[in-house]
């Protein structure tokens, strides 16, 4: 797009859209994980629930560092 002379702000918006899509997929996956795996672990035992929440927190920390 930039090589074709497309207006720079339009290129930036397109790039933002392309990077946003995988982020939305990740949020959906994490949400599903919270609603199923974490809830099931918490129902199984407090220790399992805490471990599962710890995994989610570690995942969020890793993603934020990206």
C-alpha cells in the first residue's frame, strides 16, 4: 500500500486492523479458558483453582510484555 502511494494514515489504520484481529482471537481463547478450565478447576478444589488462575495470570503477563 505504501509503495502504491496510498495515503499514510490509511496504511496505519490497515496495519492496526491486521494486528487487532489476532489479539481478538487471543482474548476469545482466554475468555473460553476462564469460563471452562478455570471454573472447572476452581470447582474441583481451591488448590486447583488457584493453580489455574496462576497460569492465566502468567499468560497475561507474558502477553503484556510482547
